[in-house]
C-alpha cells in the first residue's frame, strides 16, 4: 500500500513549496530531476522568482551589480505554477491546505516550508518610518539603500555589527562615505565568532576609518520637520547626526503564519528531524510536511544532536535537496541532512570564512598565522573536541579542519604547525552570555526536540 501511494505521489501527486527562495527553487529542481511528474506549486510573498541574497550587501551595495541581476538561474526545467506576490497566511494540517493572503487555498499531498527569515525591523514603529531609515534583506531594500549611498550622504549610521552590518560599513568606506557603527556588545561579530576574533574585527574597522561605538545601544532616532532622519541618540548620551540609518539587528524567522497549525514552529524556527520532516508541537514527526533552509531547526549528529538553526547559503541548498529527495522516496531510501555549517564574509579587504559551530566553543586556539597580521586560522573547542574553525585570509586550511571536526578530533590540537607562542594556546573564546541578544550569529543552538520540557508550546485553535 505504501509503495503504491509512493508511486502515485511521484507520478500524480501535488507538492506545494511555500517560500520562493533559494531553498524553494533548489527543492523544485531536485524534485523534477528525481522523477516527480505531478503538480508543483511555488508560493512566494515577493513578486519575483527566487534570487540570490548574499550579493545584496556586497556587489549590489557597491553598484557592481544590479538587484535584477541577482535572479537565480534554473538548472532544471521545473514546470511549476508560480503564486508570487501573495503570502501564505495559514496551514490546515488535517485538510492539507495552505491558506493565502488573497483568500485562496492550495491543496497539497506533500508540503515543503522554505519561508526563510526577514530582517528584524527597528522596534519603534514611528521612528522606523522616518525617511532614510533602511533595512537590507530584499531586492527593494538593496536598490533603495544603493540609491541613498550613491547620493552621497554626510554620514551613514549602522545599528548592529554582525556580518551584514559590518559588510555595509565596509561598503560605505569603500565608497568614501563617513560611517558610524553602534554595537551593544564589546566588538563586531562577537555573536558569531566570540570576543577574541571580535577584537580583530574591531581593529579592522577602526583602521579603515569606521567610527565604531561599542557597549552602547541606540535609544532613539530623531527626525526633522519633514520626517527625514537627522540624528541618532545613544545610551551613553551622545548624539550622532546622520542622513541614512541602516538597521542591522539580525533576522526573524518567518513562522507567524503557522500559529495555530499544530506544527512545532516558533521564533527559533520550525523543528524537523534529520530527514527534514517537520515535528508537531508535541514532538511527533509528520510525514507530509518538510522543512528546509533558514527557517528550519534540525538535529546534527556532530554537535550533540542539538537542533541548529543555520542561516547559511550552502545549508539552504543541501537541505532543500535532501528534503526534496525524501518527499518522494520510501523510508528505506531516505537520507539524513548532515551538512557541515560554513559561512563566509568579505569586509575591509579581508576574506573571513568559518566551518562548524563557533558559538558552541568555550575555548579558542590560533593554530596558524597571527592575530596581529590578521591572517590566521582559529580553532574552537567544546568539551575536549574540535567543533569549529575560522580563517582570516587563510581559507586553504579550512578543508583540513572540516575533516578534523567531522571525525571528532580532540581539542586542544597537537599539530606540529600550531604556533607555540602564547596566542597559540587555548584561551576563552569569549562569547557573550547566550541569554543576551547579540547581532549576527549565523548558527543558533536552539535546544533539543520541540517536546523538551524547558520549552512551552501553546497550540492555537484550529
């Protein structure tokens, strides 16, 4: 019976993908490549087919590419129904229907949720509407911010020194613009890479002319008589005059539309098993709903089976392929998603790349190069084993360290290449208290199953 249903599903079933994203497109391509000939529908709240987001804070910001040229190429003809410019507003698990903002409903036999994340807005709504207050997440955001920067503002103010905020600051300096960056932690990138590496990033910004303000928060955005932003007020009682404010406070996972659906979904994402099947709020796995990309929380064998939320381009691709494969395969042919977390950034002329889960590390060793020269590899350790590595302008070593992480290599490391000077010894990685919000962690340790007793899930009414 199960085999018959699987054959029918592959030939004639209806698969709906919510999220016309990188993950959504790759999943659609994988479904067709693996023989799915049924009805395929992609739903997206933006009016565009899937596009690439990393260039928005890099090439597009500097005018080297237009937002329109970020559209993702189709590697495979997907023959899909596109429902673009209309958001999903609800999910009926029992009836297998996705509700849309225009009042329509779309039925499915299998559903993939790939709704990703959105930029966290400035919390004071009236201030956020001031002319000159910007976010950077979508194509429109990038086009609007580029126009403002090209107009030559007196000063740009960036709230938040995570990866995106730091890349924006780097772009501003490359364009010759004065820029101030405010960060509530002690340095840039601390949420993602810890305080030791953050201190290097801070020096990098200061040497490149960034007015970096740390251990401060923004208390108010001030507008002029016609509603344009004119100044930023900080918690140290200082005021900075500015024409453009870029809010870079991290991201929010797009799960609100699932409230009351019964899925294990919340602010940290949608919980799923290693095969990308979504859990309901009781921790029971579904078989018709799958999750992929930035919105997913999935367990990883290399990291204590903790549920990881990964905002990574490569993870979105790999997880989408796994989810699509598993959606149309019988249980015995399904495979787990075990992608190694990896992230890269380019800022102030330095290429930064990491593998593994740096925020899991309690200690850090500089194993190659030198912090002072800003060309090095740092390795993170957790409970006696290696869990991550980060490189500044030294990516050739990362593949080696990835293999070490995959085999559970011990920490501290004992390679003969390790620098035996003081900075080559284990030191505290200096991550902030995880209960305090920081900007820009690209990997979030988000607990265990949705039925974990430390969590409270309140299902809504159907």
